[in-house]
C-alpha cells in the first residue's frame, strides 16, 4: 500500500457564495432596504471582529460574473462555529434578498511533506521559521484590500496518471518542482489551502489573495504547465472578486465601486459592530493545487494533506512599531508618547505608513545575501515593497534580514519566504523581555569611524545598566554607512530608563553631527 502523508489540522473554513435578488431589492421599500443594509453591516462587522468565537477570521468579497454576487469567508476553530454563523445569517434582514448559490467546507492543514520532526513529535528539533510557517498555515489571516480567486481541486485517479499510486518520494519530488515556480510570486500572492476530503465534492479548496488580479491569473497559468498540475490536477469552478469592508455594503448594493476607500482610514472591518454598536446582539439581528506565492504551494504547499512542502508563508509579520511591556502587553501609543516627551522620534522607518519584519540568521553572510538578493528581485515586482537588506553584526555570529513594506499584509507574506532562508534562528519580537531597535542610522561617510567609536563607548555603558540584555550594531552588507541597532531589554521600564539618561541625550546630540538623517527608533514586541 502506498504511504499516506500524515496531516495536522487547524481552523475550519466556510466559503459561502450568495447571489442577490436584484428584482426584489429594487422593488423593496426604502425602509426595508435600509434595515437590510444596517443589519447586514452589523452582522458582517461582528463576524470580522470574531465576536462569535475565541479565534478566527472573516471577510466579505464582491464576486464578478454570473455564478455569485457575494462571498462570505469564515475561518473558525470549530466546525460548529461555522454552522452557527451560517444559521445566524438567515435571521438577518439582508438574507431576505440573497440566495446561497453554493458553498465549500474545508479545514486548513499541513502534511508530512513539511517536516519529519514536526510529525514525529521532536518539537525541540523544529526550527522557529518552520514553526511559524505551520502556525500561519493552520490559522490563516485574510489580507485587507485584496483580490481573491477561489477554486476547488482534486488529484487525478486516471488509468494513465493516478496521483495516489505514486510513492511518497515521487510525490515529494513533483511538489518540490511545483514549489519552485511558486517562489517566483513571493510578495505578490498569498494562499490558503484547506482539505475538503470527506467534507465536500473535491479534495481541497484553494483561496488565492493578491493586490494585482493579473497575478492570480498568471500563477494559475504557469502552474498548469507543471507536471503536478498538468498530469495530476483536476479543477472545479473558479470564482474571482475583491474584498470590501462591511461599511461599504450599502455602496455595493447601490452599484458603486467597492471598496469605496482604500483599507486603512475609514475601514470598518476588524473593529466590531457598525453604527455605534450592535444593540440587537453580536450579529446585528435578534440576537493543494498550487499557488502559494506567499504561503506555500508555489512556495511549496500543494494542497494540504498531499502537498505541503515547506515553502511558503511561515507566519505573520510584526508591525514596525509594535511594542510590549515585560508581560507582552502591546502598548504602542503609550511608548510613542513617552518618547515624544523625551524629544525622541519613535516613528516607523522611511515614513509613518510602512511595516517591517526582522529575522536573524547564523548562515554565512555571503550565502545569505545571495538568497535574499534573489527574493528581493521578486519583491521589487510588487509595488508595496520598500526595502529588503542584510545587516551583518558588528559583534556576534548572526546577521539580520530586514524587509519593509507599505502594507501589513505584504510584509506578512514576505515574512513567510524570508523564514525559509538558511539557518534562520530567531525573529525580532520572539526574544524574552522587551526588544527595542533603533533602525536605519545612516552615517555620513567621513564620520563613520567616530560613530563606531561612540557606539563602543555607549555599549560599555549599556552593559552596566540594570535590565540590559544585549545590544549590537548591524551594518548593511551593501552599504557600510547604513546601520541597524538591535537592542534587547528585560522590560519597557528598563529601556525607558536608558532613554532618560544623560548618556543617551549626549549620544543624540553627537548623532546630529555625524548622521546623514534623523534616526528612527522602532519597537517590536
């Protein structure tokens, strides 16, 4: 008997496709339409804020074409959570104007292709990058303001080509090549692969997210020529659409282009109920195949149980200004305020609207840079990419890989691919205690030696301070005048004590004379 890969399951998924009865909508009195919009908005807002469960994610998408008008996507820890959501929607006034055209039920999973250690219980041997990859696969986040393509697929069981007759090694080899194609879409495509074996008509449900809809087409097109798809893939109907916030439901039903605003300012989803709160309850009424540019498949995860090949999105990214106290409680604005009181700029690097992820590697810096440079070439195709660079430690044997993006979802996707870099040992924010980093200290070339001497002097003072764990100067592999300082403290109070010290203020004054621009102090939890 052919060996079946082991699997591990995560959140259950419901893709709920709805059509709008436009004749009934146009004929309805204005009062009824207003009620449907109000209750529908509050129901969808409550789902996106996960008011009905301990964890999960939800989103609403407009669907193009005749097969459906709306798609509600829900991820929840329990199958019963999805059942309750589906039934609660029928109590919302909006349901009177919609019909369920089709649906798809599945569960996220990773398989034995990902790691022997993970499935054999050798938890200590599973590296942190892989651990984050698995977490991201089993508990996915839905990106904001992105196009979506959903389709079901199965593996062929023909007389000539039968996927399930292949040995584990043959399937793994096919999926390795499959994943190589997907890496070309790093930073552009994020995917969720969920198994539907025993749940629905196909074996997997594939959900692709991308800021450019042509990327969705291109990645499916390219993978059709890969043997894992051309010989063994069988596909169901494809659906394409775009996410919009629940607050835009009225605009959608009136025929306006949605989203009406770019996600960020003015978006409704994620902050709970709409229209000032839900006075009726939390729901607004009465109570495998491929494509994992950012997440697997294409980065290696080929449809869940059969094709998870450790090559995609290895988890989520930290915002460049996420901060925490010693207990891990995020309090970004409080820290910003304290630093501003001390006349210390605490913004994000290269402006106020970008996101950074930082990973540390113990690989040879030349080898690491070569790998990063290859990924960076792909990242540069994506309009939200700001910068990705390798920083060598002034002391110590690890380097830092810093990647900066204009959106959190793009940074999250990039983090997965960066987590695959050789010998990744840690991610900024995973250390114990409170981490703070002064990023992008750009030195005037003629003052470089002075800066290094000053850093050594300050480093000596830091080593004597209570609560200080470690501080190192990282230098850009391509530009010796671009530096990144990683500093680790036992608690926020210890770090703030240093910022209040005379030594720090003397250093700030010195920096005004030798730095090419203003340093940015960025916090990571």
